[in-house]
C-alpha cells in the first residue's frame, strides 16, 4: 500500500522502455528507436540519448546538447551541457535592449520635433521600433541557443487545436 501511494505521489522512475512526454515540444511522446539505443519524439522528430542511472535525457542532434532531468512526472531543468550562463549574459541582454532605446528616447525628449509637422510622430515611432528590434534580437539569440523551433511549435499547436 505504501509503495503504491509513493509511486502515485512521486511518479515513476525513467527506464527508457515506455513512452514519455517530449521535453522539447511538450506535445509528442518519446520512445525508443528500433535497433538503437536512442529515443525519438513522434511529433518534433528530435533524437535523444538517455542515461537511466542518472535519470537524464540529452538531445543528440545538437552540440552542445541540452540536458533534462526526470523528476518522476516530467522533464525539468533544460540547460546546455558545459555552458554556464551567468549574470553577465543577462546584464548584456538587458543593456542591448535598454541602452539604445534610452538614447533614442532621451534625444527625442530633449530635441522634440516641431509640433504640427508631418513627421512629428517619427521620434516616438523610432524609439519604439528600436526597443522592439533589440528585444527581437535577444529573443532570437535565446531561441537559437536552446534550438526552439517556431515552425515546430506552430505545427504542434495546429495539431493540438485542429486535430490534424
């Protein structure tokens, strides 16, 4: 009785023999490939290598691989093997977004356009465009680093919503 309650509460250990949820697309299931020691997702077609002793899953089709840990119910802790992302990267990303936007905003504030002119809206639009473009650059770099495929995500969402 106690073992059954603990297995419901904590989940089940990762064995690699049954199907598990895919940590990348969160929609498909990963299962073993025939005659191989690898696992693959049936939705996003990613290939993984499992370490059953450590309860770890590595993405095999990427270098450096992304690693997830099995907690008994789902995959947690997507991080790159051998790559330490410290505060420096976060500070650089925030600086890339904030500094150009602030410079443009301050210049538009201290040197305003002539009121009523045809292009009086341009400094504000330019500031907003600078913010959005630099934010897009940072998001693109994060997506490239973690190999997040927007195309695969949209395909999975289409399957989830429309059923095809």
